[in-house]
């Protein structure tokens, strides 16, 4: 005797070897001997042979119309043999019974299983809903196939433009568009970015990297510019009665700085003592934390910098009315240092005032005539020569007092992008200029910023007014509301206060300082939950913005290599197969490089520059020289001070 049974959700046949009522021993059609519960047996038959039953039943099942079977089956629960008898009009043969079973089993939408070999007719309303869902899935599968074919052929499906940001930066794998993109990528062997660029969805590689950042930090953007635009806001209103300072202030910045936060002045008294003014733009006088502009600054937290572009923390008109631009009297918070002829700082005074700015000095104009060599050989005539020389002498004394020395072996790079020039790599031609860090101008600005941030931080600390401090202990820099030493700078405390146009931490500290100077309650009282929340958000956001800036600088370094058709470069070994190029702030992995000491210079071949992935292939060519006595600038030292002293 043969039988049909169900095992692991599949129908199988076999021959009975022993029948023990509750269980049987069966030789399956596959040649195995198994022990089978009698309850799993669906059909016993003498013929045909076990190996033939399912094949013949499957062929016959294809001739049975599922819809007709559903129409004729009873509403109550039934067994497959009962329905087979009704369907064929007589006691069904084994093949006929098995054919009905297979058709019932293959149509779960029409027939709900109620046990082994038993079913129940799906109610009409449930059947219609299930059929509609099935049709929807079928149509979706066809749409996925169509979109994948279009993508593979280099055509962008009509469904894609509104979803491009999400498809690129945060794909939802349940969406048919994502499934189509994945299928097309699997077929073409391309990355999603590469495929979408081939389909014309990406105007250029720069748009990909900028778009990723905007999607994360300015989510309202969604492919446009809405996320970087400012909401409506009430104008800043500065106090009309600020006293006018009796100074001639001048700033020192690079050629592209528009948010000029700091300027300086110098008055020499008859006895040779100095009155040094450090003047910081004071937008906080025009609006408070609870104003429209205060909420905008709290939301953005910092200006975003990248080569060729920036996204400002404050609206342009607010910056224009508060930047320390030459020819204007600008509201400022001024720190005056009383300095003895031997350059000892005797005391200080802070004032809220309006400062006349008479000049904006630029690095590229001043550094050729004011540098280590000209200071040693004699300075030529140029505007503010004497003021710069005396302030630099003071800066060297301040630096020595902190136990610090300028880092002469480090470099800064300036990126300038001319967006009016088109290149094969996309809009914009980039130039990258190198300037050593630690120049006399750098030292001058850095030391005066440090003394301002340290002095004002101590002032708030002593007044028991909370502030946002930058601290460094055990080599780790962090933000804190507690006046903690900054070991890297050699100061007792360091409250960022000198960049209020472009950093929220400085703006918040300026609100605190002005409240203290006016004798008013601080904008953020002790134990302020708002200030602590701002600290956490600022630290995370500021770090994320800085990481984005480094990533975009890497991108533009690769753009420059491609733009200039550079195929070989010189680099320094940082560790193992990691190198940094000598003339660009670019770190690469080098293949084929032997184990070399840190600081060794090598020549590399550069190829396969991929601007979408921001990667390039670097291959070792030859050893050039061993490390020099100055070692290697790894660019990793973080003492919290940027090139402008902040």
C-alpha cells in the first residue's frame, strides 16, 4: 500500500512497510525509511506508483480553475477528498483527489487551511481584499522591474526626482524605488551614486557630498535651498546710546573672511606704557536668547565652512550690521589691557561701546612685509607697521608666560574656488595655497584671543555666572560649564567669547558677560538646563560641522589632483601604509609600500580618483628621504586653537 503524506509543509509519497495503527514505517519515494504518525497521512492508494502520483496530480491540478473550485465548495470546513468527490461527481481516484488537494493548497487566498488536508472557503469580502492586495503587489513588482530596466539603460524613472535625497542618503528598503535601485545596481555592478549620476540625477560630484550634509543637518532642504534659508525674524536693535571709543581699530583676517569678529587697537602713552584694545563684535546687544535671531542662532549653533561656500549661523544683514568692517562704527565688547613698558600686563578693563574700525588688514597683503625675516632685518613702511610690531612683541611675552612656543612645522591651507570656471570634474576651479602656521601674524592674533577668552572666562567664573568653557585635561578637549583648566593652552579657564558672529558658544558667553557688566540677571542663570542643553548640542554639532569641512577639503584636494592632472606626489609616512601629501592636506592609503619609519618621505603614483567616493589609489614608487630633525606634522594636535587663535 502506498500513501500521500505531509512533512515539513511539503507533500510526499511513499510505500508502507509496517502499519502500527498510530504510526507507520514508510519507505519514501526518495529512498529513505522514516517513522510517520498516522495523523500525517492524507491519502492511501494502491496505484499508481508513489513516484508517479504527484507528477500526474500536478499536471491535472493545472486544469482545475481555482475560482470555480471556490464557487462550488461549501461554506463550512471541508476535507479535500469531500470536495474532490463533489468536483468529479464520483468517488475520486487517487490522482483526482491529490490534484484537488494540490490546487487547494496552492491557493491560500481562496482557501484557508484548518488542518492537514482540511480547508475553509475564504469569505467574499476577505477574498476581494486579498485579491486587491495581490494585484497591488503584482503591479508593484512590474513597476520595480520597469524602473530597474530604465535605470540600467541610463534613464531616470519619473518616480525618482522627488525621492533622490532619501534614495541617496537614507534609503527605505520597503519602497519600490529603493528595490528598483538595488536591483539595477546589482545588474550593472555600479554603486547607487554612480548609477544615479549616469542617469543624470546628480549634476556633479560636489552636489552629492553637499547634499548629504544638507540632508542630515538642514533636512528642510530636500534637494532645494529651503533648509539653508532663514525663517522670518525681527531685526536686531542695538542700543542707540553706546559711547564711541577713542581708538583706531583694525582687524587681521584672510582675504575671504566676511564675519569679522575681532579687531585691535593700540595707544602708546608718554611713559612707554600701552593701552591695548581687543574689540569683539557684539551682536548680542541687538537681540537676546528668546528672540527670533536668538532662536535661529540656537538652532544653527555655528557657521558651516567648506571650500568655496559657507552657511552662516546668522542672517547676512545681521552679519553686515555687526561685522567689524572698515569705515564703520560698530557695537563691540572691548577688553583693554594696561601694559607696562616692559610688556607686563598690569590690569584690564571691559567696556560695552561703539568702536570705529579704520582698516581690515588681510594676510596676503601684510605677511610679505611682516614676517620672521622682515622682523629680524627691519620692517619696511606699511600701514599699522608700528602697532603690529608692538602687539607682536606683547604676544611673544604672553606666549612665553603660558609656557608655550609657536608650532612652526605645521601648515595651514586656504582653498579658493572660482565657481565661474567649468572643469571636466564639474563647476568650479580650485586653487589651494599653503601657509606655515605660527607666523608672527598668527602669534599676534592667537595670543590676544587667548588672553580675551581666558580673562572673560575668569570674570564670569569669579562672578559665579555660568558660561560655556573649552577645557583640556589629560590631552582630551571638551566643552563644559565649569571653569576648568585648558592644559594645552596653559590657562586656568578658557571661555570661547571672541567669535559671536559665527559660534553660538561665543554668543551665549557674550550674553552672560553683558548681563554681568550691566548688573542685570544673566541670560542663563546658575544651573540653567537651557545652557546645559545648548552645550551638548553645540559640542556635537560643532564637531559634525568640522568633520564635514575636513571631508570637503579632502574632496577638493582630490579635485585639484584631477584638475591639474597630477599623477605622482611626494608624501610623508604617518603609520604603516598611511601617508600625508607634502603640499596638500590629504591623507591616503598607499599600496605596495614597505614597512617604513614615521616621517619618511616617499614618492607615490596617484590614479583612479573617484570624486563620488572621495577616494584615490596611491601606489608606492620609491623612497625619497628619511625623516628630518623636525619630525612630521601629523595634523592631529588639537589644543583648541585654530589658525586665528581660536
